[in-house]
């Protein structure tokens, strides 16, 4: 179900007590947009007007366009906003979720093509023990612990490629880049004591664009795709007039999980997208599915 009237994509939703804050990419032709907005809701259906929280031209010194794929995290009383700008990952901070964010480092947290793959699509995750993690990447799904404060953001150790688990399960070499196994847009949430990792395969402009998922008992994995003779691990894919469903994030509302994702703004194809939300249905404890609604 479409929930934002403007052309937008790459949604992420932060739950903060009874409030929900959504950040996303504001679409333009060739995705040259230069600012990020935040929306607020109490019920996931009715959303506020957007408020600009970061303007690349005014607030950054190291990038001016291609503002993509943001994510939000609340940690120790501050809100951390991680984003892509000119295919580099940056991080900013604010005392309130819809305030004006400040660039923490004055430079990218991760420069372009870090570790040999596109440095895009960050996702911040905080575990029950208070440790924070950054996931990112097209081509590989990297994850690394991150220490956050209003004046510092520090990545700890070396990143681990979580997507290697998917390749091993498919009997493929994890050094491959196969968009039918993993392409982009990781998201991580903890649900009923387990870790649910989602990601997108194919390209956002491809009608086959879809979301896959895997579960793990440990934050570092292994992440197992629950595939058997009766089930695949497709969380959502295009159906009918709803096509190119992907770049998703998961959150909870009233004890149930919901998927936030984008789809093509038909018939304009992938540069102009629409942000949607639909309920996640549990087939059993391992298998889940979303039926996209118009």
C-alpha cells in the first residue's frame, strides 16, 4: 500500500516509543537529489509533511548530490543518521529525530568503493547489549561494529561479509557477484530472540527486483535462508500492477511486523518510485511473506 504521495524510495523507519520516523530517498531523474527529509506517524498510515533534516549543499563539505538510502538509530539519547552521498557513506547526529542533523566527521565514514564494492545502502542496528552495528554494500553485505557519540563515529575491527553465507548455501563461491543471490539494501532486526536479515536481489529498475530474507541465532551469523522443498525465501516480489518491490526495512507495530519498501511508479520505471507498507505474514516460525497491495 502506497503511504507517501511523493516519488520516494529506499525507506527506513525508526520506532521511538509510540512514534515512527521514516527517512528515505527523494526521487528525481537520475537520482541527483541533494537533501533528506523525515516523516512522522503514529499509525503507519497517516504521515506528516516531510521536514528537511540534512541538505548536502549546506551541511556537508565532501558531497553535494546523490543523497540516497538513509537510516536512523537512537543511541544514548541521540539520533544518528547514516546516509549515502555521491556513493560514499556519511553519518550525522541530532538531539531530536526531525531536527537539523550535524555531520559528525566532516568526511565520509566510508569512502567510495571501500573493500572493492559500492559503498551504498547503510543500515544501523542496535542489539540488546547496547552494541551498534553498521551494515552496507552492493555486491557484498558487509557488517561492522560501530561506536557512536555526538563527536565521533568509529568502526571497530574489520567488516564481515554476511552475504558469504548465502553463496555457501547456494553452493557458489562467495567471491562471486551474482545479483540473483545478493545485490543491495541490507536491513537487520531482532525478533523473538533471532536476527532477521533482509536484502534485495536484481536491480531496482528490473521487474524481478525483490526482497529475500534469512535468520540467525547470532548477530554475526551464520544467516540461513529457510529454503526447502515447500518454501523459498522470497519475502516480497512484484504482482499485478505492483512491480519492482525492494529496498526494504522491517519494523514492529502493535505486536506484528511490517515491511516498508518501494515499487516502480508505473509506467515511469525505476528512477521514480513509490514508498509502500504492508504486513508481514508468518507461515510458520521460519517462513514469512508479504502480499503487496495497491
